[in-house]
């Protein structure tokens, strides 16, 4: 029986492409929202979930930072997906046939130069994959979609132009989440640990909490802060480090961190992605 993989969006979405890259034989479980994606893993509808956590152009995906720490799920992997925008048309269409283009407003914004050069009218769609599906259903050669190469495969569309995005570095980092942890063996900087914490209300608490990582030579890759429950005084921090909790250096850093925190939880220990950008 194939594993079921939950993701947010319609078939052909970039999240679908990421889940397919991670689980080529998995059965996709499309979900409407991030909450639905996490719930599918929590209740066993899906074995794993693949969720975006940050994008090189737009920064963090705020919903995931709020939902994941409270979900009780574990991060077991990561994947970096190069976001390549393509102009998709119905079978037999040519680029010169296209007068309008439909996609998610963010995707349209990422392809401004191409759209302007070809004098295309823009149509705001609910998402990239949904736009590809509608183009396929309508069968109008004059209207194309901007979406992933995977969406072209899913909906039987022709790729009229490839890699039309303005920024070549556009990349999204995805996390793999599971009901049970899958902790790898220690392997230096090839293992990442993700955790959340809240510092105590004492002067310089964050500075002192971070000191243990510097003095013990632990590389902190990411440190993000965000409000809890809409409060301007309740701040939670989300962090990624290189290393394994069983590493002596990480143990010492965590001991110092705990001394200055009210709450500390490890969300996942997992192999660093080989395709990291």
C-alpha cells in the first residue's frame, strides 16, 4: 500500500511537485488549507505532510510558524524546490495565440517582465494549479496559465514558454511532517535540529540564551520571532541549527538556552536536504 502524502493546494501545485519529488510513489492528498494539511496527518488520513516554510523572495510562511509548533507533529525532512514559472496553454496553442494569462496574483507578479513584453492581459486566479485546471477545461487557445511544469503534466497542457519568472533564485523550502519522529544518527552539519522557545522576562535574556551556541561552536542557521495569540509582549522564537541533540556541543548550548527560557521544545531532528540552495 502506497503512503499518503498531504499538501496544500490542487493537484499540480508547487507543493504537489515537492511532495512528488520526496515521495515519487506516494498517493497525493490535496488539502484546501494548511490547517487541513496538518489535520490530515494528525488524524491519519495521510502518513506524511509536505508544507512550505519559507521562500527566498517572500520570506517565511507565517501560517506554518503558527500552526506547526502546536500541532504535536514532528519534522522529519526538508526539501528545496526551485520555483520555475511556465506559460501553459491548451494542446495545439502557440505563444502568438495567447492574449491573456491567468494565475495566482503572486505568480503574475513574479513574471511581470514576460507579461509586459508580450502585452498580455492578466487574470487573477485562486492559485497556479487551479488556473492550469481551468485553462485545460475551457480549451481557449487565447488564454494561458502560469504554473509549474508538473501542472502541465497533470492537466495535459503544452508548455509555451519556460522559466519566465523575473528572479532566477526563487526557491521554496518545504518541511516533511509526521506523527512520529524519525531521528537520524548524528552526522555533523548534515543533520538539522529545529526548535521553538520563549525567553524569560529578564534583561538581555535572548542575548544570554544565544550565547551558548556561539561559545560551543553550534551554527544557528535561522532565528525567527513571532507574536503569540496577538500579544505584543508574548514572543516565541523559532530556530534551526546544524547538529544533533546528542552532540556534546548542542547539549551544552541547549543547557544554557533552557536556563533563560520559560518554554523549549524540539520540533524535529532530520537530515539536511541535499538540494539545499
